[in-house]
C-alpha cells in the first residue's frame, strides 16, 4: 500500500481540483491510500460529491489553517504551523505517509518542507525538478528550477545525482543520460562554475554526456539537464510564456472569420491530437529533491487532469523508491570521491567508470 | 545615402541568400548603397541573376577568403584577414560604409568586429541583442545573448543603455521600458549580481521598470530585457527549440491521415495567418552593440526573406542614429554618476530623474 498525503487546500482552486483529482487516481489504483489534509467539513462535502467507489482509500486529517498563494515565506513557515501544508508534510515526516503532494506556493512549500523534513545526508540544498516535453514524446527532467540562485559546482553535481535518481524512479530510465546546460557543446564554453562542474561530473559514475544547449531539452538529447536555479527558472518561465503566446495566437487565428471558424470545426480532431501532444498538463508535478521524504509540487493553476498527473508522479516516485535511489547515488559519488582521493590515478582513468 | 557593407559569403548558404535579399532591399529603398563584399566573380554572377533595376546601388569589393561556420575564432581572427567578413568590417571602420551585415558565425563576427572596430568609450564589453516576438505583435529586445558569460552589475548597466538605444533607433520607441530579467518581480529576489544591478539601474535616467520574468518577454511587459549572456543564450536557444518542436508537431498532426490532410487544405489560409504572426524570420538580425560601428548578425540559416529583415534593421539603425543614441546614453549615465557622486543626496531623489 502506498500512502500519499494531499494538501487539499493548496493551489489557486483548492478542493474543487484536489479532491476530484485524488479520487480519479484512487479509482484506477487500488493500492493507494490517501490522507486528505485540510478543513474536515469541506473535504467531507467535496469527497461526497466526487463519489469514490472505495471510501476506505481515504482518511481525512483536519488542518485549521490554509497557506495562501500570496503568503510570504516567513508567514507560511512560522505563523501558519497548523496549515494543511504543514500537516501533510508532518505526515511524511512521521511516516504516516510516503509522499506529499501540494499545489501551494513554491517558495512556501520548499521552505516548510525543508524545515519539517530536513535534507538528506550529503545534500547541501534541495532542488526543484520537472519534466519538459521533448520531440521524442518523452519528458526531459530539468533542475534546478529556482530553489537555488547561486550555485557552486558541488551543488550542480548534487543536482545531477538527484535528477538522475528522479529520471530512473519516475520515468523508469535505466542509467539516464545527464547533460550540463551550457551555451555551447564544447568543453571550453561557459562560465567558470560550469567548466568546473564538467570536471566534477566527468569523475562520477553518472552517465554524463557533456554540455547541452537550450534546444537540446526539446530534442531529448539528455534525460536530465542540470543548471542553476536562476537559469532554470528563467528558462521554465520563458518557454511557458512562449507556449502560452503561441497557443493564444493559434486560437485567435481560428476565431478570426466565419471561414476560419468553419476550418476550425473541420480541423478540430487534428488540432486535438496536436494539443494532446504538447499538453503540459501531462508533465505537471515538480519534484522537491534532496529532502528526507518525497514531495511533489503541482502547478498552482492545475486543473483536475493536471493535478492527477502530479499525484501519479508522486506514486511512481514512492513505488520506484526515489529516496533509496537518491541515497545510493549520493553514496556512489562519495565513495568515488574518497577512492579517487586515496588513489589519485583513478581520476584520470575515466574509462573504468563503475556503473551506477 | 545610407551605405551598408554586406558580407556576401557568410552564413550557411552565402550568395544564393545574401544577393537576392540585398537586391530586394535595394529595390524598395533607393537611398541605400551596398558594398557587396566577397568573391568578385561569383558576386557578379549572382547579381546578374538577381536582376536589380538600379545597378549603381551596388559596388563589389573583392575578398579572397571566406570564414566558414566551423572556423575557430582564432582562425577567423588571425589567419583569414582577407576574408569577406574582415573586409566588410574594414569598410565600416574606414567610413566607406555606415553598417555591416553578416550571417557568418557569431563568435567569429564578434571577435573580428571587436578587433577591427574597437568598443565605444564607456563600454567594457560589446553585447548581442535581438528582438523576440511578443503577444502585442511587437518585438521585445533581449540582451546579452551570449557574448558575455560572466557579468558584473556594471556590465548589465551598460547592456541596459545599449539596449535602450537600440529599441529607440530600430523600433522607434520613445523612452523604452527597460526590465531586468530575474526569477521574481520583487526587488529582494535573484542573485547578488541582479540585486546590485537593480540599485544601479534605479539611479539612472533610463526608464527602468524593475524586475521582469521569462514570460514577460512574450507578454511585452518591457521593451528591453537585460540579462547576462549565459542566461540570454540559454533562453534564446530554449525558445527556438520549443518553437521548432511545436511547429514540427503541428505539421505532423496535419500529415497523419487522409482526413487530416484534407483538413490542412481547408485550414491552410488560417494556418498561414498564424505562421506569419509567429514567423521569427521577421525578427532576424541581431545587433552587435557597443562597437564603434553598426554591425548586424543574421541567423546563419536565414533565407532570403529573413536576411532582408536583417538588412532592414541595419538600415533603420543607421537612419535613426543608433551609434549617436548609444553615445548620448552612455554620457547621460556617466554625468549622472558624476553628479550623484558630487551631490550624494541626489541618489535618494529618484523622482527628479532627468529625461534621457
């Protein structure tokens, strides 16, 4: 049985999205139990409306407060300790749940999760990772997306380990290809942090394929793309902005005249196929990595379908042992570093990389 | 008369693109004279095929060598001094031309341009700027796009000045709104360089509107968006990659079946309108800013239409006195800084900003 705590009150919409999405996942997965965290009375009502076939898949955990999307991190962290977000994360900490899903505001969720769960040994800073759709029809995992604005090569190395574990666990990829986001494929390109990170990554057992560029994310050149949180956040928001603009313009083009509206009607099945392919709701659910617990963040404006994908990713992460895979990854690097320190010749001998 | 030197041999295609594009611009603008730089014999042939109505708009300048897209910067800079790129830039330096347009490789063009033209007083590092389409149907100028990977707040300030002058000159925008690319709109967000840059920008006469995020580029929140070259390059390549993936998928959707092909036929006029709107060829032509001369870089893979837009942008830059506007902008900042140094109270008095 996999137990997932849902912060039912978080996000732009709260219960009208979180409850139906949770029930959808419960219907198709009999091996999940949900802790529904939030206002007991309101959750009961919403759950009744959603008509789940197996009521024993749900336990309601009452929480008095709600962290809003506008609450400053300090308020979320210190003043609203009885919020649904805090309670859901406490359930993970106390091992009443294996994972937590929240659509609450990212800064607050990261701060509260870090405060309650703490980081894993060997991880200095948690990171946020998500998958972006690529032209192979799969997802490219990108991290960090904004938790860490100033990063050292050591931090980027840790992101690579965590991202690799995530791609293994959630996407089922064996030995994921890891790329370092840079402004050229050549090793001599980039800033000092990136150059130094390349050296570190080459000395690990990770499947490091070298530098990748922005467009490689959408080509699917690597399974995991590593960057600092400033670059990752700008990148994520830029591609979201472009996608929104383009889809708005496409819609407008088909609404312009009687002819275009007719054409839209005829092209509808084709446009639906296209929309399904680029539908970013299928990639909803960013992982907060490096914590002593599995935490997934849904987009604040997620609808029922999108939110259900975030729950699915959390389910996959627990089922495929994301935490254990991360810990093994960290240990492999630590041992590797220790080994190469005691035997410096090994640093030069990249052909004999042990498999992760 | 505006005189533009064309590096006819540069780019993925060379003459078959550069000559017809140049002739197109010459046909619609009688006040331009072109220096066509490259292999004399080949240019003569290509020019004859393009059938210009006024042959006196063209002077051929022979150049023996060609810098290829793969030439390392060192080769371009030191060994191929008789290349069409060098000759075109020498024409600008010696005031035989007011601007140069090249589709040659970016790194080489920047290095050779900097070597031949030198930087303007008050500018430490040249930058690369381009316009990205926004949902207002205009272009948002973004810089730097990769010339400078490690930037100080002082460099970002210079980019803001140069970008502002470019938006005034090429897009005809009075007092352009300048935004600083960050990971949140709040002043407390971002890394140390960005925070310090905010302080610098607030103390200038520029129309600084504060922080902007990645999606603001496509919303058109600011006319000019400033970032370091690492972030700008990743951003540019990411959005290009996404755009390519999405357009490929849209095409594929319409090619899938007999029905979809029929739908494509009916939707064709609508899709053409849409394509024209998001056509990035209309935004071709990146400016190399901060040099003692006007230099525009066309995309290497530009077709005739795209290349003609790069020439148009160079034309606009000369006609609207980009260089003079940049120099005035630098002087305004320098004076402002000196004034605020001699009278520190002025630093606090942002309401009395002089107009640029």
